[in-house]
């Protein structure tokens, strides 16, 4: 099965992202995010999303969420997650970024494990509500 990776462009894409996050029961699906937002698709359906948090709200460059289709098997989730984050990294480098933050709900042990194992980074701050990672771009 072929997965394509692309930037979300225009209101139709952002509406699809919001409705997909809601369908996947992702917490706070209506939280504001901005460009760049990356989408992974299979057969016209979104299977992965990486969003950028609104800098006005976050006061920093933040990869606000990495969300993957819960129906994907573990191996597919790993590959789609890795590839979509790699795409996001390339876009951020192209924008002149040298790093960005990734906040994860501290109770989201799967998300924290994914970032540690697949992205190979450790948190720099573990708070009561949020665990923070910093992704350095080479």
C-alpha cells in the first residue's frame, strides 16, 4: 500500500485534518494550528498528521501534535510516524529552523515511547501534565 506525504494546503485540507483528529478521538481536536501541517494519506484517507502550534499561543516553535490512524498496525504506525516527522523536519529546515519543541501529554506513554525509540530523543522536561522534547535539525 502506497502512502503519500504532503503539506496541508487550503481550508479543505485543514477541515479534513480537524475532522480526522476528532474521529480519532485526539484530545482537543479544535486546538489552533498553523502551516506547516503535514499529512500522510493512503487511498485518499488521512493516516498521519503533524501540526505546528500557533506561535502566538505557544510563544515558541512547537510541533503541536503527531497523530496516527489508530487502525494502522504497529509496524505501519512506526513507519508512517517516522516518515511524516522526517517530512516535517525537512519543511522546518527549509524555513530556516534549527530545532523545534514536541510536547506530549505525560499520560501518553505510547507517544513518549514513540519519540524516544523512533526519533531517538529524550525529554528535557517532564511535567505533571506535559513532557517536552527538543528536536534538533542537522
